[in-house]
């Protein structure tokens, strides 16, 4: 048995019971990581943030998700090592990959993706900093992994050599068939009570083949697994991640934090390392009118959707809406417009424009037996089909408190037709 494969087999005596994958086994070293303060924070961050307002069962945490990612990473790597990846991987590398899977979300912001697009450090970079600092640096080393290799696998901005072991592991952790995506689709669907995300992990792994530069290739029988993931991701965005209520709640918190940062009421450094309760506690003790939005979202007093329209990338106005830096100016412009039309003062803080950020439905896989990239293979999911997923999901919405919404609703064609 090679060293890398041995690293996946020996000493896994500590069991954690997971509702999705059953018993998940860790070494004593990996189990010690679960007790660290940075990991404990993940127990206080809901995986889907405000989605529990729509799907009451969606109260699972990033800590539970991280255990699932670790479990699937171990299964994935075992499959690839048995098929030849042991030629370019080491025992320390294998352990570092597992550590990266277990700790990949340590730097994640609270309240799901509400702080995405704001002028903050990427959560992967924050994770990498935690990994190479105490206490994790010592704990990771005791687990048989290299903290710096672990950080490099998580943080794609760190320089690594193409074709290196780190490059291979990074491809595994972030790709079309990565353990992160396979866990969150299955887990989120289960706890939301929807059928869309369930994936056949056993079959998917059976169709994978290791490649030192691409991470994994598939064979043509595995095309259906990629198709299932692409369509499941689309349906989960449509029904859960970008549900209308979830988008409103997310936009309310995002506007509150953005306004606080712009006014200097909070500093970006204060947002790093917060859990869900910590975020709301920080905003509650500071003074800024927009922070009332966060309090309202926390109490499920969500704004009403006044108008919506498909996002048009060719529209200069829509592009302005999509930019966080210019969105506030657009909200002020609309407040003036609606005030003039209705004859009643509309405050800009009452209006929220929400535009979902661009998302990627990755298809960057190679179909080995057809010797073609996935998008050129025998799949029905051609590039133009995959691109249509994003187009159909991105909707520009205008939200306001219920009373304000009633006042401005007669004039909302001005927004919808821009």
C-alpha cells in the first residue's frame, strides 16, 4: 500500500454521525480540529442563512457541511489513488487535502452569502490565514498534514506550481465534481425538503479518472453525472438559493452592511470571524439608519417586492444596478422619481435594488474516451444551454417596506421598463 493511500486508511478511529453520510471517521488529529475555536464558529453559522424563513428545516450549519465535504474528499481521493494518482501524491499531501476539505469554510462570512460583492477579503483568503496561524497550524501538523499546503489548496490566489501536488489537490477541491458541491447539493436539498439536489455519488465517483493537471477526467458514462449536477444546481438556485424571499432578506442585510462600511460606522476588519449572532450584535450596537434593515431581516420582517424584470446585460441601467458601487446612486434616483410621481417623500433607505451576482455552471471537464471537453462531447448541455441557466435565473428586483410598496406600485413600470 502506497503512502498516500495509507494516509487514508490508518488511524481513523473517531466516528461522527452525519445525517447525510452516516458514520464519518476521523483520526484523532482530525478530530482535534473539530474542537478548535475557528471550527466551533462554524457551528454558529447557518449554511443557508435566511432560507429557514422559507424552508423551516434549513437550519443545518457550515460545521455539518464541512464534515460532509471532508468525508466525500476522503472517498474521492481513495478512488483516484487506486486509479493511479498515487504516482504524484504523498502521504502528507493526502492528509493536507483532507485538512483543506474539513477547514475550507473557516473564513466564511455569516448569514450565508449576504456579504458577497462587498469590499471585503475573499473568505478563502481568510481561511488560509487561519490555517497557518495558531492554534490551527500546530493542530494541522499534529494531524500529519502541512498547514501551508493546506492553505494553498483552499486559497486559489496563493502561488503554486502547475502540475504540482498542490495544483492537483486544488483542482479536486474546486471543480465541477468537487466534494463541496456534492455535499451541499445533497445536504441542502435534504434539509429544505426538496428533491432537486440529490446526487448519485457512488456512480459519479465510479466514472472518474485522475489527471495530474486537470484533477479528474470522466468517461462518457459519467456525462450523466455532470448533467445531473448542472441541472440540480440550477433547480436549487431557482427554488432555494435565489428564492424571492431569500433574495430580499439577503439584499436587506447586504444594504445595511454596505451602508455601514461606506459611512465608517463599521470597519471591514470587524466583519471577519463573526458568526450569525455576532453580525447582528455588531450592527445592533452601532448607530446608522440602515442597520434597521438587518434587524428587520433577523426578525423576518422582509420588504415587499414591488417590481421585477429579467436582467439585461445590454442595458446600461441594469449594469448600473448590478454594480454595488453605483446601486446606492440608483436607489436615490428612483426615490426622487417616485417622490415626484406620488407626491409623497420616499426616502432612499426604503428602496432596495437586488441583482443576483453572476454565477458559473462550470463544465471544465475532459471526457477521456471521447477525447473532447465536456461541452463538445455527447452531452445535451452545450455551452449555450449552460449559459442560458444563468440568464434565466438573474432577475432585477425592487423591494420596499409594505407601506412604501403600496405607494409606489402604480409607478413601477418606470422601473420594469428601464
